[in-house]
C-alpha cells in the first residue's frame, strides 16, 4: 500500500505528468498501450473431485442439527472483548443446542457402552443374557432367524457405507495435506509476482511517455504532409476542378488548332482532287460528244447514239468544294490565342497549390523546435520521477514479510505433515477396527446362512453354522471393546468440525464474516471503518472488507480497491490543463500564413476570352458537312463505263466504236485512280469537321463557366484561406495534444484500475481459509465423523441382532422337544421308518 502511495506522491513532484478529460479520447493510431500481465499459478477456484458429492449430505445434517443463524452478536462481543460467559452463556447454549445435544448423546454412548459391555460379559459368564447353550422351542423360530439375519445384513450394509465414507475422507484429507506445500508455494510465488509486476508495470507506464513523444515528434517532423496536406485537402474541392478545366481548355485550344490545320489541308487537297476528276470527266464527255457526230449515228437504228448522248450528262460533277470558304481566319485567330501559353499559366496555378506543404514546413521550423524542446523537458521530468521512485528498493522492502511468512510456513509444514501422519494412522486403525467388526458379521451371516441345516436339531448343528454363530459373537465382543473409543474420536471431530463449518467456512463463503468485520467501531473503538482508518487515516470513509475482497477478486488495482483517491486523488495530479498547458501554449502561438494564391492571372483570362471569340464556333459546319457528304460523281463510274461498253459493242466497227471503247477505259481509270482513293480522305474530312463542330459547340458558354468557377475559387481563397490555415493548424495542434491526453488518460486508468491488481491477495486469503482450512481439512473431517458416527451408532442394533441370531447358528448343549412344523415333519418321517422296519 505504501508503495502505491509513494508512486502517487512522487507523481505529484512533477505536476505536468498526466491529464484528465471529460471523456476518454479515442485511441490514436500507433499508441496501443498494454500493461504487462502476470501469469498467476494459483487457481481461482477449487474442486474437491467426486468426493465433493458427499459433502452436501454432511451440510444438510449440520443444518438439521444446527439451524440457528450465524451468531453475529456473540462474535462482535468476542472481537470487542466484551463477551462474558457468565452472562452470555444462554446465547451460546441456544446457538450450540443442536451440537451440544449430539455431543451429549455421544458422551452418554461413551460412558454407557463400556459398562453395558462389562455387564453383558459378566451376565453371559453366569449363563444369563443368552449365555446358556440351550435353545428353547419356538413355533416362529425360522421366521425370527430370517428377520434377524435380514436386519443384521441391512445394518452391516449401512455401516459399510459409513466406513467407506471414513476411508474416503481419511484418504482425501491425507492427500490434500500433502498438497499444502504446493498450495503455499504457488501463493507465495503469486505474491512475489505481484510485487515484481508492480515494478514492471510502473516502469512500463512511465516509459510510454517516450512512445507518445516519439509519435508527436513523428507528426512534427511530417508537418509538411500532415498540416500542409490537410490544408490542401480543404482547398482541393474548390481549386483542383477549376485548374483541371483550365488545363483541359488549354489542351483543347492546341487540339482545335491542329484539327483546323488538318481540316484546312485536307479540304484543299479534296478541292484539287475533285477539280481534277471533274476536268477528266469533262474531257471524256467532250470526246464522246464529238465522236457522236460520226455518220454511223445516222444509220438505223438512229436512237443508239441518242441514248449515249443523253447519258453523258451523268459525267458532270455532283459536288462543288470550291465554293466552301477557307478556314484561314479562325486559324489566324487561334494562332494569336496560342501566343499566350495557357497551359503554362495553368501549371503555375498547380504549382502554387502544390507549394502549400513546403510553405508550411518553412514557416513552422522554429515553432516545431520549440514544441520539441517543451516535450523533451517534460520527458526529463518523467525520468526524474523514475529515479525518485526507486521502485526496486520499495519492492524489496515488501518482499521481506513475504519471505518471513514463507519461512514460517515451511518451518511448520513438516510438523503439520507429521501430525497428519499420526492422525491418518489413527483414523485408518479406527476404520480398520470397524471394518473388522463388519467383516465378522458378514462372515457370521455367510457361514450361518449357508451352513444352516433346517433338519438338524440345535445340538446337532453343523460346524459351518456353528462357526457363523461364533463369528457373530466375536463381532459383538469387539464392538463393545471398540465402539466407545471410536465414539470419542467422532464426538471430538464433530464438535470441532461442525463449529468450524458453521462459524468459519459457511460465513466466509457467504461473506457474513466480512460483514461482521465491517461493523463500525468493531476492531477499533475510534475508527468507524477499520480499513479506511488504517490505510487512509480517514475512518469515516466507507471502505469495507467485503468491498475490498470483491474488488480484489475482480482484479481491480489497489488504488481503486482501497479508495486511495480519498487521500491521494490521482485526478488532481493528472489534469489536462495543468499537464498539457505548455504544449498547448506552444501550439497556439503558431502564426502560419500563406500568400494569396492566384490560380490564373489576367493574361490567362484574356486568353480564354480570345479563344471564345476566335470564330471557331461560328464556322458553318453544316455547309461543309453537307457538301463533303455528297458523292464525288453523279453516277457510279464503273456502272456507267460498263453501260457505255455495252452500247459500243452494238456499234459497227469504226472510229465511233474505237473512241467509245477508249473512253470506257479512261472512265475506269478515273474511277480507280482518282475517285476510289479519294473516298476514304473525304470520310476522314467529314469526321474531323464533325469533331470540330462538337468541340466548338457552346464554346462561349464553356469559357464563361470556367471564368465563373475561377472567380468563385479565387474568392474562396481570398476570403477563406486564412481561416482554413488557422483551423487546420488548430486541428494539427489538437492532434499532437491528443496523443498526450490519451497517454495521460490511459495512465490514470492504469494507476487506478490496472497497476498492482490485488487478486493474488484475495486468492491467498481464499487459499488459506476456503481451500486449506475448509476444503482440505474441515470438509473431509466432517465426512469422517459423519461416516464413523453413523457406523458406530448402528453398532447398537447390530449387537442386538447378532446376539439373537447367534442362537440359531451355534451348536447348543441341550435342547427342548420341538413341536414346530419342521420337527414334527422330521418325527413323522422317523415313525414311518420304524413301521417299515
């Protein structure tokens, strides 16, 4: 106890040692404190084994004999030394009435049985009390013999059970007395473990400040990512989307220019290609028109040339790309826009945003050093506490009484074991004597029953039957010699064991003993509560034996079990404001500022506006798409060529036919060499123009939205940046302080609930009273007197039945003339034989 008070007192030397908050803070990541736990050898509970099933039977008998409630008043008077037997004897007699009555019966048994045995022996020597070897005629003799034998057998069985109880109890007591040394060693070892654990737990608890400080140092060293990163996370939803949109617009400007250039180039090439196709087809048309004036066309049928002349109109071009305006003006406007590198301006915004952590690190360098210095000073005070406590010296002081107690127990245990050996031998002899008596009875019953001849007269009984009768009488004789000695042991064991069971074991188990000891002013007339007066010097504090025992059983610390807060309130020493004040002040003095961030300067904004006014969105994309989507020729040239060839085949040989076939080949060449290769570029040109149309759609609105988002984000930064920095700085500081709040709160709980758990003390008390005294000694001793007393009491009727039964088994010296059923039948048989002879 003094050890814990010394610890708390030394904690008070450094008032900045712990904290107390309204509620326990959540466990910070990386601060997982767990006090070293001790492994105690002594078991919390005790099980007597199968013999325990017999103990409730003895308890029930004691309850019947001694139903009176626990004598609290008498015990209080004895403790206060106010008990006067001359005036209070009536209360004692009233409480002990049942035990005294049973003891009186036992004493009467002890006094009477030797006299009865002596008188019985003298009487038999004078051929009285059944000593005359003559059996008188009885009509119901067979029935009586059977009744006596059955009764004696039943009594022998009951006595055998009692003797078995005695053997079992004697063995159990002997065995467990042998385990006393092991029980004592484990308890003393647990008490030493408790003291050694206090040292390791206190050192561990104080050493965890270093763990907490290292965690705080880690966060201070990472102020760049922790504080700067938190500020970034607050600004990110407003800043990053805007910068991403500006960056995307810058990329779109470059992409738009590239698409325009490609479109302009492809359009120019398409114009030249379509013009060349048109020129070549016109030459073919002109050539065919000239050849159709050939005289052959005037020969019948005359419509053959007219059909060809009518089809030549299909060779005219179907598309006129030349009328499409060039894209030079939008391209020139975008070139002017690209003179300002919008992408670089967006990257400057990113750079400004990403520089926040570095700015935080630079501005907090000196502040971090100050906080670390404060924490190191705090740590020096903790080290001073460890040196001043000298926990090992204190533990060694408390080891001395434990060593003395262990030496005393070890010195007395051999004597206890020696006395128990004598007790065990005596009890074994008693059990064996009763067993010998029962054995004679059993032998007498077996020999007498199986050797009995119903046709034999009493004077002619067989040897086996006669031996059975002798065994019964030997058992009777030994019973008279032994029973009163056994009863002395039974009475003594009953009085001692019964009273210890009722006055110690049962009150201890239901905590009535603790309630007696908790009576105000009982153990000290000047102290209302003894424990609080002894440990706390404040006897009015309700500190009871029952409460301390229960707390220790539930593994609470000595501080909580003994209510040490009433003398040394750890909460007064472990105060948040007092112990974290310097750290809080150091963190609150942080003045962190950030220059106003510019996401996009005025040139970037103008650049966006110039792009929106570049005219890209005003291009008549539909005209381009319509014209480009038209087929390159009015008719499929291959089909036209095949039709022309078919018609040429109908023309007679000559210049007309030759010219027509030549132009057929030209048309096919134009198709394969010019039209077919141009189809794919025209499709690509059509797709590119569609893309330009899609991207330039709503360009002005897009730019306006980006500028609006920029203005909103810039206003947010302007109006809220300082607030965000201050708030995140406070959160960062609170995180640092939270580590120490958690540590100090854990330290408070450890001191009040966990350090120096007094369970081994409660276990030692249980081992002494409940296990050693009650379970090892009293319970088997009570079972012993219960079994032996039962067997001894039953010897009385057994003696009577054995004496009665022996008459029917032993060979008599004389006999009466029998006229019972068995004898009459025997005599009738003899008469018949005489008649025959």
